[in-house]
């Protein structure tokens, strides 16, 4: 069986690595230097880093220089998210040398532009499907942006290579992933899915890994690592069995 990829997360707000609860601004717990956090995950054996500029996602500024620095220093693959919504922000993100970018709001608000950049950049573009129930959310998860499955069908028809699926109700809560949502999204698309939100234990990772045959390719792990629910080494060992 193909192994589940793990993407430890570094979310950046106001220059700090933070974790939020339900993605809500103001719920930040700070974990210090984003570069130190990213290097720690790399030293622990991560093959991927999921790096988010939360200020860019919320529209409260940006951490672009810092995010670029972190991406350039990493020897591992980087998935870059947050505030990538037009030609300039996409060009800057891709120029960091990241492996791929993850588009959220743009996929809801500027579908023609997203179709164009999917056609231009293929596998370097993923779309983040951030949902409450089956309603997509954009602009820092503060605005509704349409139906999950209608949007997924549209993006599939445009050749989107991959989806990062976040259950906002689970994100940052350590309450376990939404396995039903992951199964439903996998049933609706042939494209790989990266699971995000709620991972709290090695059992959760095992449960997500069981969905690899259905199309789940990876899992983003955030709060559980920062809260030391398990180590990244333990998690990597778990998904390599
Ligand atoms: O990751 C979070 O906790 C988060 C919280 C609130 C908003 C966005 C968040 N993360 C990621 O940011 C991008 C979306 O940014 P944009 O809409 O394209 O500007 C997406 O990957 C979210 O999962």
C-alpha cells in the first residue's frame, strides 16, 4: 500500500508560528520562530512542510519575506498557502521554489483565473477546499463561497491536480479528523486528497492512512505536534508501516 505523506504545518501570523482554533483570528497560540519550527520538522525527517501565511489569508498584512526565507532554506518539499490570489502573489509564491501552492479564496472568487493557472502550472497548483459542513469558506474562512461538491466538479473539469480538504469545525481542536468528509470527497474525485484538520493522535493518522486506497495522499499535522501529543518521528514511523 502507498504510504500516507505527512505535512507538518507552520502557520505564520505576525512573524510567529501559531496555531488557531477553527481558524479563528484571535485564537492564536504562539510557538516562536517559524524558521526554527520548520527546521525542527525537517530534522525530524519530514519530507514536506505545509507553510501558511495567515496574515495574507486574513487580509491583515503578510509575512511574505519570512515565508520566502523559510521556503528557500528548506531542503524538503514545501506547500505554500495564504493570500495567493492573483498573478503577482502567485508569481512571488512560485519564485520561492516551493513545490506547490495551495489556492483557497481565489478558487471561490476568481474561478476563471484559477482555471488559467491550473492550465499553466499543472501539478504546482493545489486547491484548498476549506469547509463547514459542505459549504466552502474563503477570506480567512470568514465568508461563504459555495457548495463543496459543485466547486470540486468544476475544478476537476479544469484539471486541478490535487485538493487539500480542511474541516474547519475540526481544525486546531485535536478532536480527530472528519473521515466521512474525506471519504465523500475521495468518492467525488479521482484526484489525490490531502487531509487537514483535527489530527490528535497516532490512531487518527492510522485511520487516515486507511483511506489511502480511496485517494487520500497526505495529512497535514499541526496542533498535535506543537502540543506534543506525539512526535513527528513517531508519526512518520506509524505511516511507514
Ligand atoms: O490554516 C489555517 O488555520 C487557516 C485559517 C484561516 C484561513 C486560512 C487558513 N489556512 C489556509 O490558507 C489558505 C487559504 O488562503 P487564501 O484564501 O488562498 O488566501 C488555505 O490553504 C487554508 O487552508
